[in-house]
C-alpha cells in the first residue's frame, strides 16, 4: 500500500467520524490541519507524512467530541495498527497527536512533529475561520453570544469570552518560526473583529 493509499484510508476513517460534526471540528477542519501540518513540516525539518497523518487524526480521541474516549482510543489503535506502516511510524503519529489540544493549558509536545501539528491546529483556531469555528462551537453548546451580566465576578462562558480565555493567547504559544509568522495576520484578524464587535454592541445597548 502506497502513501497515497494510506492517506485515502485515513481520510475515509476521519470522514466517517466527523463528516456531520457541527461544532467546527468537522472533516474540513481535519483537512486544513493536515495540510497545514504538512506545509509547516516542509519548512521546519519535520516528517511531512507523519505530520499530515497526525493532523488528520488529531481529534478522533478528543473527549469533547466523543461520548466514550476510551473506546475512541481503542478504535484508533485498531485502525492505525492495521495500516501497513512500520512500528516507528505508527508510534510517531500517536506521539504527534498526544499533546495537540489546548485543554485549558499550554503543553509543549516533545517531538518536532507534535509541535508542528499543535501549531497547525492552533492556526485553524484563529483568523477568519477561527472566528467562524468559535461561533459554530458556541451555538452547538448553547452558549450566549455575549453578555455583560457577571456571574461570580466574571462573564459566563460566552463565545466572545472564549476569545479572551484562549484565542488571543494562541499567537504566543506557537512552537515553530513558520507558525509564528503565519499567526501574526490571523491574530490581527481576531483583534479587528473584537474591536468591531464591541463597537457595534455598545452602539445601541
């Protein structure tokens, strides 16, 4: 089985899980992360194929996207170990996936491939697409758009608050020079959006 055939199998596996995912963590998100990871890898001396495969698969065991995280991990291992890849490649893919998610704190992956995939995932969380994904996720979770009503001294978990809690920090958490450069413009888009949002919100409130 060629790399292209392996790639097709991985895409089919991911599509079966995420094709109808409404939270912004859909098949197209996985595709963008995979392609971005391969691009960054080419510039940073990482293995492009390992980064691409980990990019495709990085969310399949995410607890916020599955009802049974342990079963999802078991399914992934079963699928991955059926692919005609050597043990080193399979372990490298799993290692690159390990610490991608933010999960409330910044964890730096220990492999260059992990750093690349984490960067690719975080780049997709900012910029214009990141804004769209934020509101897709918030709507799916029945979050308010924005509110000035404080609960326990802080704004409740609204979509706008998510920008301040996470998204505006991601530029400073990029691991690679390539991602740092790409993050600049996307971060500026977030800042401009928030400025415009608050101007409109306050105009007739």
